[in-house]
C-alpha cells in the first residue's frame, strides 16, 4: 500500500490517540480489572480498524481522483 504524506500524518495522529487507552487497558487487564481493561483495548483496536477501513468525507475526493486518472490514463501495452 502506497501512502502519501497526509495519510501517514493521519495514521500517526490516530496512533497518538490510541496508544494511551491501549496502555491503560493493558495495565488494568494485568492488574485484574478485566472488564475495563478489555473494554479499553477493544476501543483502541476499534479506533485503528475504523481509521483504516471506514471511508470518510475527506477521503472521497482522493478516491474520485484515482478513479478518474485510471479511466483517462491507460497503462501502456507491453508487446
């Protein structure tokens, strides 16, 4: 998967938001508080999955541009 600078910065931002609850969840889970620890870990994983697989309105122009370029510019035929 080829990432541009904006996608990379977006992923770093999500990681900065996900790491604290994940660490807190792991600490609580190891400390014996299973419900809260597992909930924080599940929340962290859910945020990461949503970042990768949910299409947001900000993603739509890039998707449309890639499809348009794919239609207009055809790859050269190797003979």
